[in-house]
C-alpha cells in the first residue's frame, strides 16, 4: 500500500543464488501491495576487480573512464535481478543511471546527485512494474557516466527514495541493524530499534560502517526514513529517523564505537605565538591529510606548548614528512608519533539534556587504569584517545557504565552484527 | 592521413597487458596521422561469464535484461582502452552504444544496426581524440540497451566504418588473415592477400570463423574495405574487397573449407507426389531447424523416392522427432541418420568463368576412394558431403588439386591461422 525503496548491498547480490533470495524479498513486498523500487550494488568483490583493472591500466586512471569501467558492476546485477524477478512472475525492468537519468555533478569518481527524473519510472511503478536501479552510478549534464564513490549505492537509494517520495528506504546489508556496540567485543550488545540521523552520522564518522555517511546526511536533509536490516534474516532492523520521531525509550547513549584507523602525532616545545597553529596544519591540509582530534595544551614555561593531534594511520609517514619539512616555520623541539592508539566514542542525543556523560566516561576508564591521551567532544558525542591495547576493555567498560548491556546472547551461531567495526 | 576503424577481438583485449599492446597499435596509427575509431570486444571469456549468470538467473532470461547484463563486458574494455591510451599520452574517450548512439532494432539479443549518429564523434576525432567504441551493443528508439548477437562486434566495426566514411576497417584477431585452408590440416596453406566479399561470405557460411557473416554482408553492401590481421604479429593481413578491386593474381579457387557441425538425414521410400517435400520441410522449419544441403533422387520404381538433407548436429534429435511425428503426412518407408559426416567446400569467384571446377573436385576425391554422399553448388562454391573420417585427407587432396599449396612452412612455432576451422 506504500511506495518503498529497497537497497541490497554487494554481499546480498553475490551470485545468482543470493540474487534469488533478494528477488524473493522484493516479491513479498510487491505481494503486500507496495510499489517497489530496488537499488542494487555490484556483486561483492566485483567493484574491486574492476578498480584493479583500472589501476593496472594506469596508476592514475582518468576519472571519466574509470567511471565507465566501474559502473559496469551495478549494471550487471540490475539486469540479473530484473531477470530473476521476471522468472518469478514479478514484472520488473532495470533503469540504468543514464536511463532515468540520475543527474550528477561531473566530479567523476565522487559525483554528487543533483536530481533524479522520476516521471517515467513512477509511471512504470504505478503500472505494477518493479524498478531495478543500479546504485553508485549517474550521468553528467554532458551525458557521461559518473560514479558516486565507494559505498555510494546507499546514497543512490536514499536519493531515489526522496525523489520518489517513498515512505521508507530499506537498506538490506549483511548485518541486521545498528548495535549499541560491536557484538564481537560485547556479546551483550543490543540491537537498536531506532536511532536518530545525528547519532547515526556520529557513529558512521567514528568507524561504524553500516551506512555510508553521505547517505545519512542526505536522509537527514530530505527526511527519508531509513531502515537498516539483514537480507539473510527476518529479524526486525534499526530505523534511522528524525529526532522528533525518536520518542520511544529515550536512551542517554545510543552506542559505543571504536576506531583503530588513526595515529597520534605530538609536536613538543612549539613556540606559543600567533600563527604557529597555521604553520602546523596549513602544510598538512595542503598535503590532503585529514587531521582529526586536536589538543593544544596551555603554554608552559618559556612560552612553549605541546600540540597533539591524530591523522589516518595510512597518512602517518606522509604527515611526519610534511612536518619535518615545515620544521623551520613551526620551530618545534621534537616530533613524536604513535600508531598504536584507538579512539573510543560514546554517542547519544540524550547527552544534550544530561550533564555528566563525559564524567561517567572518564571515571569508568580511570577505574581500569586506562589513560586518556586526548579528548574531543561534540554536542552528542564524547571521544577519547587511548592506547590501542585497551580497546576491548574500554568498550566493555563503557557499555556497562552507560547501562547498555542486554541479556546474555541466546546462542553462539546467531547471525551477529558488526555494526561498530572500524572500516 | 586517413580515417580508419580498428577493431580488436576478445583475445586481443584479454587483460590489461594485452590492452596495452592494442593501445600501442592505436598509438602508431595516430602518430601516422590517421583519425582513429577503435571498436572493442569484451575480454575473452567475459561474455560467457555474463551469459552464464543470465542462464543461472533464468533458463529463458528476458532478452531486454539479458542485453543489459552482457553489454557490460564491452563497456569495461572500452573504458580500459581509453585509460590506457591516455596513460600513453594519446587523447581518447569512450563512446558507449547509447552515447553515440548506435541505433538498433528492438530485437534484443540479435538487434540490427539501423543507424549511427556520428556528428559528435566526428568532431571529437577531428579534434585529435581517438574514439573508443564498445562493440556488440546499441540502443533502441525507446532508449533500451541492445546487443547484436555473438560476434556482433565485427558488425559494429563495419557499420561504424560505413557511418564514418572510413577508408578502411581493420579487424585485429588471433589469426593473421584468411588462409587457403586450415593450416593445422595443411601446413602448406597460404595466407590470401586479398579475397572478395562473396568468397568471404561463402567461407564464413561453411565454417571459417574469421569474420562474422553479418559483418561481411554489411561490408559488401556498404563497400567497406575490411582487413583481417593479427594483433599479435606485424605480418600483413588479408584484405576483403569488392570483386572489381580483386584484380591481382586472380585465383580460380580462394580456399577449401570444411564443416563438421552437420548431420545427414535420409528419408527412404517417400511417395513421389506433389506436396511431399512441403510435408517434410514444413514441420522442420516450424521447429526452427536450419536445413542445409538437400538432395532428392529421381523417382525409382513404384513412384517412391529418397530424400537426403543435412541439419545442424545439435538439432538432429529434434529433427528426427519432428519427422517421426510427421510420418503420416510424409509416408516414408524408413528414416535414417548419420552424424559422422562432414561438408567440404571449395570457394572462388574464378569458377564463374571457368568450367571443370566441380569435375576436378570429384576426380580428386575419387582417386582416394572418398565417396560423395551429397552435392550442392552455388555460383562460386561447390560443396560435397563425405564421411567425417576423410576430412583431413579430402582437404589436403583438394588443396593440392587446385594448386593452392605454398612453400613448406618456415618453422613450427610460427603463429598459425585457424581460418577455416569449424565453429
């Protein structure tokens, strides 16, 4: 009775047997009377294969042609799902990015969706045909193929749901929802029935890879109700909604996330004078290093201060090189680094109206002797940097401290989410 | 200084290393001052992989969606070749079937090219950009993806050459030209420097798989000069031209071909009355059986005759079943079949003006005791049906009888053509 968008990821589309499983779910939705548009990813591994070809062809493949190559993966699964649906007696047709079209910017490889023409597809859906749309791809105003960047199919699905005025965008993936933390670390982690866009965004940015960040931003902007659920089980998923909708069981903290992808850099004995911070972070920005947590201590004796920040681990050698070359401008006494760190974050819209969230965190970590190396906060998040070896302990301690522990897990063979895992 | 189309088959595009080899050849043509359009096949094996997915999805995949899936293979190689050319400093861009567009009928899976819009691509080529066009694919008037059927990339190349008014269409393949016969059977087979469209058509129809039949028909109709050459050697290839151009070394016979894909069917004791032939071949046509050679003997005693014909071996069981069911209408005394037969053909425009070609054939075969089971002729071809076990002997004998033997082959490791092999 509603118009819905269903999106299936690469694991769900990996091979014709799994595509049949996807088709069955679509068929069920159609038989329930829904008008259905399906957005599909390429088969798991296929995009990597195509990207590999491009890299072999040229280390710096021209983005416009890279897009032509990698967009082929979703074209294949879109056609295969349409074939499978038709074989099951469900009317369906594929709509490629250029056929709708999905109009994008011409930033090849990382294009942004600018609009989706829905006249033809809405007519087709109204006539009872399932629309199968390859995710990840679009077309420039000049008629060239574009792609949205890795994970872009989530964004395709949310954008299509917004353009179609769909009641809901169901994102089927290989986890069955968003958990209070990584169930592999905390077996008593609980699946959230609801989470707000803001919380989902903060969790995504600290390493929970359930949904691509851009898709959550878009869902928030366009007020698209997103549901995360597993294509391999019938368990209810997690609904990502506007804060105004999230009135049930208001939790202080939605979840505890960790991120082991960063490294810590400390500049010791930096002269505390105007412009010195720019001398540090200007060259890093020029080198496209994404600096995250930044801590600057109050100036100590002799007008010297220490500056600590984190960078992606993969960019640590580059960062150290950039800072060495900027030594004359910065004037630091020493340059230290540590890759064996981890960022632990607690996220929840409830902390807007509750004091003491950070204090609870610091106290809980202190009781286990875990030293905090840096702290950053946002309105709905507190993150701390700790030694990597304490990650599991810290996550468990915080999960308990915020009252997130659920019942003991029923059986070891249950499909477990990995919602909070670092990418 | 000329506008040329270069077409590369699946073996030539199998992997990035081979695509680099293709790009080098294109670069050489560009540096020679040519305006170049390149038509590419999918990587060898890729179309089979995609077809396999479709069959797994549904034994009878809907053709429109089948086309969406299988067209992806050429899209990938087109993008990869453009990337590789650009990395070599050659300006290039891909033009997908829907981007030119290549307009086709809507007979999905076996679409026919109806026209190619060349305004944009000609402007791009005139500005010094190589046009890379995926073969095999096109677009219907309604904007859906089509494919031309297996081997359709040759047809794409010839059609593009005609539309662009190209001076030549070079078909690069894994053989280095068209031979007087299969060099694996006759080591002294010679590569033809020229062959007429008509001869090429007859050779193609009797099993020489160098060029797709439709591409030769189109080249003949549009007067496109086609050159067959190897992408793995620099040897000169075979030029397929109009008969008026073929004035050099006019040979009586262009080549000797064989075809082991047929089976013989004989209806014994068929009543020799009006309508009986229709009673035989009508039901076969209704069952989509492609009947080839047909021999009907003069009526013998009692108004009975025998009818012999060939059908594709794969369709033999179907054919026998159809004829059994039509027994009441045909009234034959017995139904015999033999799959162990082969068709040997000699082809040459020279036989139009020379008598005795068939006689030479029959005499040569008779001297070796090879029995002829059926004979068919066209203006430029004589075909005989013999027992399969005599194939190699017959081909060698005829090759010598028509004076086609060249010098002893130079070395065993030379790349050898398989021009006459049965598909």
